[in-house]
């Protein structure tokens, strides 16, 4: 498939990751609901492991696609039917830099949160001495992935959806 499936001149993997960014926050909120309201610690654990693994695989495939298959995001953006002006291109670049702050920190926070939880929380999962730290790390990770999603979606919108 030469272009993505969302109707813009992006790539399949870029459209896939954008779709994942739309889905990740509601799935994460559901995971938080299972632990905070339903007190289903085991389901929360399973959801977090699955979400983390799926995102890791998706981002790895995305980076291979963008960097190796297409030679960088600039080459993909330059496929637009209506090219961006130099000012618009610079703005899109700046939005990407902001997005990358969150996109790089998110897996680090998420991996730390998950690793420490697997190491310090009993199996089957239950409240413990690590719960307070886990809750803080979890909220940092949640805010970070939400900002990753919002800035990623905004970047896609500015790079592909808006007209010149």
C-alpha cells in the first residue's frame, strides 16, 4: 500500500500509529477504571502489560517504516498533494519536536512503572508498600501518554490534514 488508510498521503504505519494514539487513552482510562473503581488489580496488570507490549511493537514498526523504508518524516510530508510552505514545514517540524519530548519519555516512564510493579507488587496483585510509588509513576505515565497522543494527533493534522 503506497499511502495510508485514513485518506491522506501519509503511510500505512503512520496512519496505524495515529489510530493507536486515538485508542490508547480510552483504553488506559478503562484500565484505570478497573483498578480504581472495580479494584480488579489483575485485570489492570494484564491490560497494562498488553498495552505496553502493543505500543512497543507498533512504535518499533513505525520507526522502521519512517526511518528505513521512507528515509524520514520529511519525505512522507513532502508527498502531500499541496506542498507545505517553508513556514508551515518549519511549524510542523517544531510541533514534532514538542511531540518527541513526550514520545521519548513515555516508554521510559511506562517501562519503569511496569518493571517496578512486576518486581515489587505481589502476585496476584494487591495493595502493598510500593502502591504509593506505583500510583505516582502511573499518573506520570498516564499524563505523558496523553500528551504524546495529543501532540502526535496535532502533528498529523498539521502535516497532512490542513490545506496549505
